[in-house]
């Protein structure tokens, strides 16, 4: 699972889904891309539901003591944030079952910025590339432009951007998560925004992102649900978005709404 936020509008919670729909009491891998509450608002409920987390992946470069100070400065330590801090301090041992060896061919590569260059949770986001066959999707958390530029200084990061199929827009598609220089290295076939109803002008980035796709993939991708060609998909418009990928990297896209 990537992040552990819940839907405030519908009440949907990953903890409830895992325990009562999937009938699972163990979550093998939990990736938390950002330590802010919208990414972990259902984290403590995993334990309340009796779900054990085997492997917890986050930006490990920040010490638990420094992360606690960062969170205390930004606001109240809720139960979910305290759970994150506890996990950050305790999940420090070697992983028994490495992700790349136990996910049937799915692999992951992670990157992050460190302190003292950054002391904000957005630019300390965990950035994760998941790959299956030739399909590669990038989850960058809430990385802002300065954080993108810092990562772009790393040759390994620049190289990993090549061949990315889908980019999940940073910071829910807001303007401060956009980095023009990024698109010198990445040419995704589609961009996904995990967002909600527009309440800020900074959310009006759909056309900007759309053009970055059109520049290299004029036809975008086809959505099975509607038969339409799309360049940007958003949870605001499309509801849930599902990518069904085979071992060769071929994929189909399904959405909750007709878009």
C-alpha cells in the first residue's frame, strides 16, 4: 500500500477495506511518501483493526528526533502522526523479505532528499518508482520544485526517470509541486492527479500537465471504461482509477466515472 489516507467525503478507509473486504490481517509493505496528515490519516486505524505491517518504507535519512521536531512545529501530534513517528523510530532493522524478491516481478526504486538541505515534509517526501515489465509509475509524494531540482542533481535519479509510463502529479497536482525542468527527463504517457474539488487557483494545473504529455504522446492513453483518449486523469473527475498491468508492461485503464 502507498500511503494511508482516507476519503473524508465518502468515509472510505484503507484499514476497513483491508480487514473487512480483503479479509487480511497483515500488510506486507507500506510505503508512506509524506509525513503530513492527508497521507497518513488512517494509519493508526490499521493497528485498531488488528492489521500488522511487516515492512514500512519511508525517507529514512531524517532521524526520528528531527522528524518529531518538524511535526511539532507544523501542528498538533495527532494519533496518526504519533503512530508514524513511532514506526519511523522502530522500523530500523534489515528487511526479511525484500520487495523486489517477493512481489512476482514488481520492483521498486526509491529516492529522497535529506536534512539539513530541507526541513519541510514536502521536500523530504519519499519518491518511489514501481515497475512491472516495461510499465513504470512514479509516486513523488508532495515534492515541491526545489525538491525536484535537488533530486535532479543525482545522475541515478535522472536515469530512472527515463521510460516512466505514468506520473502521479506531486502535491495533488498543485502548482507548487510542478517542476518544468523535470520534463527534460521524463515523458509520461499519462499523468494522474489525486485531488478533490477545486478550492485554490493552485489546483488549476490540468492543462499545464496535459501539454507535457501531448508534447511526446499526442494520443495519450485509452481508457477502457469510456473508450476516450486521455492525457490527464483526476480522481475529482474520474473517481477511482485502476491500472491493470501484465508482466510485459501492457496495461488497461478503468475508472469509476465516465469522465
